[in-house]
């Protein structure tokens, strides 16, 4: 391998890594701003909206056994269209007119970090 | 004779003071607004400036550049003298309670600042479109079809609503009904970055009007 190739590879790799970090920070900010009000800052479903009378528990994203049952595409779909699209409660709002496609993808990845799990394929 | 003179004199004073109020000068109110450092937390020059979540988080209070189109004048003048919390949780927070420590104004200053804030109107709010109504359809949208009640306190029977958005309990005396509809329709004009989703396109125009009528009827 020539010196030039190593330098290029290093530059590319560093560039790639920093792009990923920026996205991860942004995803956390997105989650805390839009989702934590119901799902809680740590994703346990305990945001400030969830009082004793709240009609339906927002999903706890740290429960891997539940989150594994959803594919990444399922999660993206429910974020964009809201609960009813997957026969869940309308208390889960539709964010498709608010968030960009890239922002929703970043959120899906962030939820995977919270559950520390991978979804079923598809 | 003497009685008539006194009466007409009295009427003259009453007429004068009424004219005095109507003719009051928003610029004087702007002076009081500045002198009380209200501008440290509220901006009054439109259009909306926020582009990122960071911009929104840096704000210490809601924008007031369209206050004259948003609020009802009697509510505003009263609230500035006795500012009870509107949001249950602290502005821009999802973990802390509203400390309820908003600065207060004396009656005279409140009247003057109200005069200034009510002069801040915008063309996007069309007058006379929304009449407050106990709309059954509006209720269905607010509590069943859409998550409005998940974030807003409202006059519900058992479930009284969420806490992350402003309380809408007294929306009928606080907010201009036409502004509620304009806000649902053009949310990005008023609050480009906010914790509330954009419902234009999720709800039809008719549904946005229906839910605005319903909210405007909360007393």
C-alpha cells in the first residue's frame, strides 16, 4: 500500500467518523426536544405528559424484547404517520409534516441505541 | 341650571378619559416594555427568527411579535399584573416545573404595555373566520383522533390533558379564535421550531376550523 493510499484512507475514515458523531448528537437533541415530552429523556415512557390518567403508556424504548419485534421500517412508519397507521393509539403523534426523512432515520437509529437491540428484518 | 352644568361637566370629563384610553400611544408602552427589560426574554420584531432547535432553546421566553393578533386584550392586561403560569412545565424544558416567577407590572404599566403589545398584529390572521362553538367534531379531533389532549390541559372529565404544551383551560378568554386557526394552518410562520407537530395536511382545512372553534370555546 502506498503512502498516499494510507493518507487518503485515514482522511476518509476520519471524515466518516466525525459525520457519524454529528448525527448522533443531533439525534439525541431531536429526541429530547420532540419525543421526551411523552417518552421521557431516557426513553422509559415517563415524560412530563404522562400523569396517572394518561390514557395509554408511551412505549418504553429501553425494553429490548418489545423493540425487537419492530423493524426499522415499522418504526419509521409510525413516527411519520402516527399511532393509528399501525393500529396503535392516536396519542402517538404524526411527525411527517414536521421532521425531514433524514431526521426520522436518525431517530430510528437513536431508538436502537436506547434498546440496544436490532429489529426484525423488513 | 347649576345641576345641568355639573352634569355636562361630568360627562365631558368621562368623554375625555375615554378618548384618552383609545388614543393611548403604543410607543409609550414600548418604552415601559424596554424599561422593564421585557426584551431580554421576548422579541417583538417579526418575522420568526428561529431556524434550529438550538435557536429555540436559546430563547428565554415566547416570541411576542404577533401578540396583538394572538391575545385578547382584557386577558393580557390582567395577566401582566398577575402572571399565573400558562405552561405547567418550565419554558423549553421537559424535566423542570414552571417556577411561576414571571415579572409583574403595576396596573398603569400593564395598561401601557398592553397597548403596545396589542399593536403588534400580522396580516396572516384573518378576522371573523372562527366563532367559538361546542363543536362535537372539534372535540372528537381534540381528544380522540389527534393527540392534542396528550400535550395540553383542557376541560376534560377524567383525563385533564398533558402538561408539555401551554394549558388551554382558559383559551376562550386568552386567545383570539382566529389566531388559533391561523396557527394550526401556518404553524411555521409563528413558531418554526416547536415541540408541537404540524397538523396542516394531517387535518383538513375544515377539521382545523372545527378544532379551533372547539378550543376557542374553553372557558
